[in-house]
């Protein structure tokens, strides 16, 4: 069975119209979740908690998409990461 992990994280952005963090060392890691629904619930809670600050933004990263063992080269490898 394939495990589909999701990471929820966020922090203060330099500009609300971009996705550049003001201070990457202060990124808030909410947690790792075993499915999209639980990740979305955590994301929604953090987004609502910080709704009054336009510079705060939370994201869901699909960790399972970073590396696909079934393909010869994942997109991450192609980027040289």
C-alpha cells in the first residue's frame, strides 16, 4: 500500500502576493499527516487562527510526490536537489 504523507507548514511572508518567507528559520511546522483530509483540517485550523494577519500563510506539501520510486528520475532529482 502506498503511503501518502502530507506536511502542513507556514509562516510570515515577505509579500502576501508571493510565497517567499520573511525568515525561513521561523517556519512553523504544524505536522506530518497520513492523508489529505487530516492535513487539510490542520491547515484550516492554522489558517483560521492567523486570518487577521495577511502576511501569514500556511501550505500543504504532498511529501509523497517528492520522490516516486517507480520512475527512473523523480522531478526532485531532475532539479539537482
